[in-house]
C-alpha cells in the first residue's frame, strides 16, 4: 500500500500570509494526486487534481505542484475561509487502493 | 445542481448489519464511477469502496468480504451493505462521485453517521 505523509500536522498562519503544505508518497504516484479542503462539520471539497489542476470554482490563490513522491499545496494569501484541514490523496495504483494523507490543519496565528 | 444525499446510518451492535444509500441528482449517474469514503471522529479520510459504471466493485483489505457496494442506475442510487460490523467501523460515511474515471472525488455528500456499539 502506498503511504501518504503530510507535514506539518498543524500550520499556524496569519491572514494574508502564504501557506505551504507538503505531502510525500512512499513510492512514486506520478502526478496522480489530489488535494481536498475540509471545514469542521462539512464534507471534503476537491481543490486540486492531477497534482496541479484546480477543480472547478477553486480560487487561483490555491496552487499545487510536484510529481513522483513530493507534492506541495500553496495558498498564496490566506483568507479567513481558508482555515481548515487539508488532505492529499493518491490514485496512482487504482484499482488496487486509494490512500489519503493524515491531513494538515491550517489555523489562525 | 449536482447533489449526493446519504441515508441509512444509525446505531448498530457489533456483528450487526446496516445498509447505506446515496441518492444522486443533477448529473448522469450511470456515467460515473462512485465511491464510499469514511471518517472516524477526529481522524482522517479512509477509502471504503468503489464501483465502476459496469458495476465492478473495488474494496480495500479492511472491509473486503464484509462490505458490498452496489448501484441501481434506474434509481440514481448507490448502496453500501455493511455486515459483521466492528467498533472500528464507527465513522461518518460519505458518498462521492469519481472525477471522470481517475479516482479522485469531485463531488461529495454531507455524510451519514454509523455507530457500532453495544
């Protein structure tokens, strides 16, 4: 099974600042990686797929990069509505498995 | 509006069974693979099962042999039959649409809560 490791577990950022979240795969997943945002009491929302393609309606301040085993989600200027938990998910070895990272909580500094 | 609405959650004893349903609307349900994903309280996301447009099912090892996914395209509905339930199956269960065959999830329901406890 491919293990996805996210860091840091918690990121404290001030509104307007840049946030950089990392996701590492235990083996190469090519560009088959997605990012999701989840707010308390809500379902996850797709932000990024294909490592760098923004989903429909996602603001340009969200960007994804990376390939292979190292990936980054960048939020260029944090807005109040961006404070949430972010998960990465690999889908490279579908249909054998789909795996999520443990999440990064972005909190207000 | 594209929408997924789960139902069927509740309290069940260990060893018991439960059937979850997901009603889809606003898109051509039969054209999409579908997934179930769960989340225990305060924990991360775990993929539970998926079904292709042809009805082909997929499961991780943690639920294989206990859970059965199915779909009824005429009713725009997805199901998850859960047997031999354990305390570790306690979670919110989300229905999600596959983003076009690549197996990321582009639309999610609000979830239904399953509690396995005596």
